[in-house]
């Protein structure tokens, strides 16, 4: 069964999204920064089926994370969450699904389950 990696430097947001997805039966791993997310992805490359990341991460952006990830996981589905529509262009050509916050729990579950089932 493929699993999800959630990346957010806000502990509350990370716990809430983890709880939402876990409650829907999804196996979730979490990371609070780009470095730990990349390390997890490298070690669990064949088990992670979707990455859900916030745009703002301590010391990095989601764009930085996705660019580095694309080197070794070019087709891994990524959902980027942000409250800033103006940064969507930063992800052009990186093959991500961009969603605006607030992102309702039922939509998070649906997009993750749809991507995991592909």
C-alpha cells in the first residue's frame, strides 16, 4: 500500500492534516522541513505515493523541495498547499497540483486517495 508524506513546519497544521488522512485510512509520514522530507523520500522512495507540502517551510520553500525531489522522483505526485495565489507560477513545469488554503478536509482526502489509486 502506497503512503503519504506530509511536509509542513507548522506543527498544528501537520497534526491536523495527519489526523484527517489517518482517519481516512491513509498511512502518513510527516516531516517538518525540506531536509527531513528529502531524507524520508530517499529512504522510502518505493513506499511514498503522494507528497503533500506547504509552500512555506523553515529555511526553504515548497518550490525548493519539489525541485530537489524531481531529481530522484520525477513523477511522484505532489500537492502544494498555499494561501498565496501569486506563488503558483513558481511551480510551473514542476508537475504539481496546486491548491489554495483553506483546503477542506474532504477535498484533501479526495485528492490524496485519487492520486494514491492511480
